[in-house]
């Protein structure tokens, strides 16, 4: 065919993904640019010997093995380790950008003490001795007053030796309040506790599954161990494994799946129950596995058969009853099907009802504890330190009820419910001192205003952050940790893995600033406090503790960079048929499977705001480094404006058009947003990405977009205390 | 004009990108930036001046809810061989400074920064928008220039840059091979940074001429296509998609035009 004009590549069918293709802007600026080639400053990167250091990424719970290329004493590139059991050479955008964090402007360069108002950014540099003395003294005073339980610690993780040292410190000091940031892990732990009688995580043997049914999990968008999941997805494509994605928005996972089933927001649990109905009615389940004769199962069966027929589930979920029938049959008739939940990256919890409904599908298929199925995985077994002597204060302190209520009579199944922390503090639970370790709770917890209020009530906040993140900025003293590329640390990768792996992060470069390993700092604080706290920390320093803990595995960790020896990494619990009680010993099903009421009056807020996760926007402890924010599409972030996704029908009904501004209102707050029209989202929904709207960090990230946590709240699941909020009611008003 | 070379062992390095596997995660984009000292600035949301040698585009099928579909398409420089594969790449043909050149040995379209004087004819000529202009001098926040790699020179204001298929990796691998007395590289000795990083293993790189390399077979997949094939740019980046609408999107057909 003849082409008489220059042809442009227009990668956008129907104009949906339009790229500005005109050379005009280039032409216009032609004159100004053509003769301006000046070379005032040419960085010529110094050459040197090239070496590679094997280490582990700690930027998310994924636990990937990394190999860092060095030139002389500079680290120049991060790559994945080929053959590593988690990521086998692959790596994610965040992991690739680690050097921008190491050498970046957001580092806290020495211990800092606040001089101005909180959040004002006025600091005084202090020495490590001063910093440690100051914190120890505060702690000592509280302990002396018998208020040891008013000390709390929020940690990004509870796995590995560093969180274990903090936990140990809290216990021997006399506080039960070691908390980890909320995630779907909390929900899995409670569900396993309820149905099997012990707290464990769930690990998924996804590589061997032959049918994957995901209730909104962002399987290829950062759920679990992100690179491992993408690798699994590629293997499913090759093997023709069927993937079904249930969620109201066409996420990348939905786009890649074989079948996308949009459901009404927050009704995933009902769809799972509808599928269970069909499986039980058609007798397609493993009777031995679910204790078919037991009272629990009979109660569950009766409820499901009477209340969750495909007809009634169609009404709740909007999914056609024929689809429910055929999906149930496909699932139950597959050899190794897996049902999985935890929305998006699994950064938010889900209700116990949803968890039990989804786990019930796994149990009905008899695939718990079986190859290609779901495993109960205990915490890594290698941290076994000698018991310490608790004095009276400690013994009394740890017996007190936790601030978040976990383990109390009401929330007896739970280990950590940090979602309840802000609410508890705001209603009077005393917290006098807070440690913040490898997490950014002020930014990442939902209902920012409530969290800020709670933080205001805490007289002394100690941040261990390597970066001037939102929480560090609002703390009283910062004891900056080395970043992972400067320190030794065990990195247990447990997120959703059926065979956990422990890797070793090790110093790639020497510490760039006056920072200290958080493991060393907590040991020093303990020693400063004297007996009995100090006695629980017999190690000279963190390195001695780490090497001693690893024992005979230290050599392997050091040489190979990882160990996947099951005796060392985690205990996989054998779940025998008949051990799974679907009813979970919960006396009243009605609270379990009641649909969660969404916050807000439907008249004032006719729409629904849902947060979504994107691989290109880090939303955990770490915010997007410059390279990663650069990959964010201009349909998500334009200048400082955040774009929300709505269906063109929603836009029409609200008088909005592509690119127009609107005020997004929820019962929690309001924000100015720009509109992006997306055919892949259910009408009536407004989708906003997590991870933007930071008030701290550098100019590449700070002030861009809105933190969705400012607009959403928490809704407590009465059965468990978990946060069951799926999103929040909202309204969009043309600006 | 290019010399017509009939080199027996001439290579044609190229890629096959499996769009069924690509998740749009963006790791390839970042791997490229990190490998090649690509600069960044405070606001990168004006995509026209945002330097991304490799850019992952989001395609949609244009159908309404719930029939909408998405597909991601990573676009490095396509290393066009031009009509008859003689090196008449659109960009090479227009460069007055011979700052961009076609190598008959490797099939790689190079960019020689010291020759480029910023006329940007090549940018106007490239149908794939693979070229980017440095409107500003690159600035790294204090200390961050420590991670810059000595293998790739840092570019200044006023010049054009683009994907080089990580040519420095080829040079390093060849040096090593020569040192060891070998004239040829193994397939895995020369791989681009994006190929190496991709968590999905969606990108395969190698010598399209070499039957021993995976790309040789992959490019013959029944679902393989290239972008704007009818321009006869003879690109060396192949794509695979099992979806018809994606394959059609690779050529900008008019609304009602039949393929
Ligand atoms: S997936 Fe997580 S652990 Fe792996 S490279 Fe990315 S941030 Fe690091
Ligand atoms: S790294 Fe791989 S999966 Fe991710 S966007 Fe690039 S090609 Fe696609
Ligand atoms: S894609 Fe553009 S820059 Fe690359 S060879 Fe073709 S015309 Fe030149």
C-alpha cells in the first residue's frame, strides 16, 4: 500500500492510549535549542575494577536476591541473582532503583533531635551517645513509674533478627505492644487460627497449581513476593493454566487473566460462598478434608445451602448465576486449584468472613497442605534465643492488654491489629513513647487525620528510619539505620511462599553517613538500661547476634547468599484431612458473613472510592525513587495533579470529561483531582492509586498527587477486629 | 552512504517481546535508565520530553465495560534496517552529521553523542518516537552521581539519545572473547539490561540470523508481528500477541481499513 505522508505509530486503538505524536513542539523550540549546546559540567564517571556483591533486597516483603555491580568503591547497578529461589534473575522497578535511595537526598545523615515544632523540619545533629542516652533515659523513667506498657513499637515486619530484637526488648522491658504494619497477613493468620487452631501464614504452591482463582489479588502487581509472582504468571501462560480474576476494576492482573469477573465492591466473600454452595450441592468436595460429619461443617453447609444459592449471590455480587455455576464446577473439577485473596498488593486486611469463605474453597477442593495447594507456614525457626529473666515490672507489663487489643478476649484470634492503633490511642489508650522501625505509619495507615491525631497524643516518637519519610519528619528523634546496601541482615522471604527462603543482605558499600545498624542501636539502648533489660542481650553487637543465630547456616548464607533449607527457614505445618474446621468454631455466622457496611450516606456520596495498587508506585515504607516515579503514566500523575479513574458513564452522569478537574469528597476528606476516563472500571467507582501524596521525601516525590489514606477510613470487622473497609463512599463534583 | 558489506558472519541483533507475558511492571524501563545513566528531572509527567530509551505503552481495545482489555507494549529503538536491510534506517538517512549510523556487522543503530549537534531531524524521521532530546543538562542530586556507570558516557544538553541495545555490553563481551581468543559470543554473553531484568522473561534478545539463538525461532511464531511493518523500516524488534486487536494496533490501520 502506498504511504504518502509520514506515518506515525499511534499505539492506541480508539484513541484511548493516545500519545502526543506531533513533532510540532520540537520544531517550535528548534531555534532556541540548536545553538545552545554547551558543556559546562560533564561528569565523567570514574573507572575502576568491576566487582559484584551478592545481597538481598529489603524494599518490600518479597525478599529477592540481588547482585550489585561495583566500580571501585561505588555501587553502580543492581541486578537480580540468577538461580536465586525467589526471583531467579528477575527484579522489580523498585529493587532496580535502590542506588537512588542509597545515594539519594532523602537519607538521614546523622542522629537528629527535633528543635522546632513537630513536622517543621528543624533538627539539631546529635552524637550517637547523646541519642542513645536520651532515649534510654526516657525509657528508664517510664519503667520506673511502672508505665512500661505505655511504650509501643510499630515495625514494618515481624520476621528476622532485627524485628525479633525489638520484640525481645519490648518484652523484657515490660510492654506487650510490638506491632507490625497491617496487611493481609493478619487476616490469613486469624483465619488459620480459627479454622486450624494455630497461628500461621498461608503459603501458596502457585507454580504447581492448575487453576488460579483470585479474589482481587494483584497477582502480577506486587502481591506476595512480586517477582516470584510474575515468574509464576509466565509459567501459567506457558502451561495453559487458567487464571480467573474477580474484582470490579480491570487491573493489570485482570487484563492478563483468562477470565475477568467484575463484582460489586466488597462482595467477593459472597461470590466465594456462592461457589461453595454449588460445590457442596453438587457434592464436588473432599468430604474427608472438611470433616463432613462434624458439627462445624454441617452448620456451614446448612447456611450456604439455604442463603447463598447462585440466584441470591447474583443479587449481591452482580455476577450471573450461570457464571457462578460454571466457575464452581471448573474450580472443583481441576486437579490442583487454588483460591487466593488479599486485594491488590495485600497491603490492606480483609474481613475474616472473606478469608474463611475463600479458604473454604481451598478446603472443599482438599488442596490444603498438598502439592499445588495452600500450606500453613510457621515463622522461620532459626531464631531461638535463650529465655531471659523477667523482673516484676516486665512480668506485669507484658500481661497488660495490648493497645490494639490483639489477643484480648474480644480479639483473641489475633496476633497484631495495628489497624486499631490510631483509634485506640484517640480514645484514650496511653502511649508515652513509640518506636517506629522500617515503616511509615503516618503515611501508610488509613484515615490519615485520625493517625495524625493519635501521633499528636504520643509525647515521644523515636524513628529508626534511614530516610526522611513522613513519619520520621514528624518524630522527635531520629536514630537513622544503615540502608540495606550498607548492612548485614537476615531477610526471610515469607510472603505467600510455600517454601520460604532466608537470604542475607550484606554491605555492598561502607556506610555513607553517620548512621548505625538498628540492631546495634537496640542492643546499645538495652545495655544502657542495665539489668534486667541488658541481661537479655548477651551479644557484643548485632553482628555477633546474627552470626550466632544463624549458627552453622552462617557459612552457607555468606557464601550462597541464601538458604532454603526447611529446617532453617520455616516450619511448614502438615495439615491433615479433618483438621480443617470450616465453621471456625465461630458461634454466630451472621456476623461473619454480614456484608460490611461502607462508611457514608449513599445520598450524599453516590459513588465509591477504591484505592488500587500499581507496580510503578511504591506504597510501603519506601516511596518511589526518581526512576520509578518517571515510569508513572501521565494518565495517573500529571505535574502535581493526581488522576482518578472513572467509567465514561460515571463521567457523563456527573458532568465530567477527560482531563477536567473535580473535587473528590468522602466522609473523611476532600481533594482536588483530575479525571481519567477508563472503560475498565465499573460505573459508579472512582479508583485512586496508593503511594502518592507524600509530604516528605525529595522534590521528585513530595507534593505529587494525593495520599488516598487521607480519604478513606477503617471499618472494623466485628468477628475479628480486622479492617474490613473495601473503600469508602464518595462524590465527585465538577470543579 | 553506507558501504554494502557482505559479511559472512554479519549479525542482526534483535528482540522478540512476548506481550502475553509482559505485565507492564516497568522494570525494563528502570533497568535501562540505571544501566545507561539516563537522567531524570523533577517533573517527568510531560512524556514528550521525558527521556525513556525504553517506554512501555499501554494499549486498550477501546471497548466499553466490561469488554475492555489492556495490553502493554515495551518500545525500545527498533534498530531499523530500512528497505532491503541495507541500513537505510529513517533516522540514519537524515542525519547530516553521521552522528547516527547503521552497523552492518551487528545491525545496531548507533548514536555518537560527540557528533550530534542537536538538529533533531532524526527525531522527526523516526516513526517510533524512540529518540529523545536533552533540553537540559542532566542534574543529579548531590551525591547521586556516585552511581553513574563509566561504561556509558553522560549526555549533555543539546543532543539526541536513544536505546543502543546496550551496545557497551556487546563491546565488553567482545573484548573478553577476543582476550580469550574467541571470535564469537555465546548467546548469553551479550544480553541487554532490560532483557536481564524482566521478571516475566517477556523479552528475548539475540542474533536474529543465528539459528542457535532463541530469537531465530521465536520471530517465526504465528502471532509475531513488527510495528508499522508496511513502512518497510525492517525493524529488529518483534512482538508476539495472541490477541488480534493487539496485532492490529501494531500497524496504525484506519478505523475501517481491512488488514
Ligand atoms: S520485588 Fe520487592 S524484594 Fe524484589 S526487587 Fe522488588 S522491592 Fe525488592
Ligand atoms: S520488565 Fe518485562 S514484564 Fe515488566 S514491563 Fe518490561 S517487558 Fe513487561
Ligand atoms: S526506531 Fe527510530 S531511532 Fe530506532 S532505528 Fe528506527 S528510525 Fe532510527
